[in-house]
C-alpha cells in the first residue's frame, strides 16, 4: 500500500502512449492497489497509470459517493469497442491538472472490454458519468488530456499557467 505522487502538466509522461500489460501478476495487482490508494487520497474518481509515471495500460476508478460503499473498478488493457451516438456535456477535472474544471462533450454511452485483476476478459456497457470517466481515463493511456477537447485558446492558457508554475517551482 503506497500513495504515489501524481504527475502534473507539463510533465511529458502525461503525453506518452502506454504499453500493454502482458500478464496480470502480483506486481500489477500491487500497482492497482497503489493506484486506488492514490486516487482515494487525492481525492478523485479515476486515475490512469501514466498519471503516477507508470507507462502501462491500466486505469482505476470508483464513482461511489462519500457516504456510499466503495466500488473500485480496475481495467487492464482497456479498449472502447463502441461509442454511443448521443452526446453529453459534463464538467471534467483531472488530478494532473488540479483545480481546473471545464465542460467537455463526449458520447453518453460506451462499451469497453478489458482484463480484470483475475485475468478474465470483461465487457462493460456504461452510460452517463461512468461512460465519461472511462473515456477520460482511457484517453490518458494514449497521451490525451481532457483539455485537448477545449478550444485552442483555452487549452493554451491552461498549459501556459502550468508551465509558469513549473518554472517557479524549479527555481
């Protein structure tokens, strides 16, 4: 059990494409546990491995509310196989772009296939908030951030803000 540091833009690892996981072994199970601990501590509802500097295709999420029983979901090598036609606009945020929230338009329904921690192939139909979360986290595995869906002007403002903060932090 370890809470790991979460990378923040402009860290280049957040723009890299991740590698598939060949085997669900103890190291992957430990990584999933660390990711869940890190996500809950942040707090957030989703986390992708590249956000903690691990370039593997694994994401975790839990949409349970504060007073609800946790329902952690771990997806290894996830792939969206179907996007619904109906779109929805929701406010998104990201642990790697802290304290900023923007409206993003995404499909309201997706079908995703992935491997679970037992090594079983799973197909999940999701809609609403879960569908948005899945799309957001899977984007991370391909180096895509939610700000990439914004206008160029908004995206550039966000990136400049974090580049300045990174320079100040570096001294």
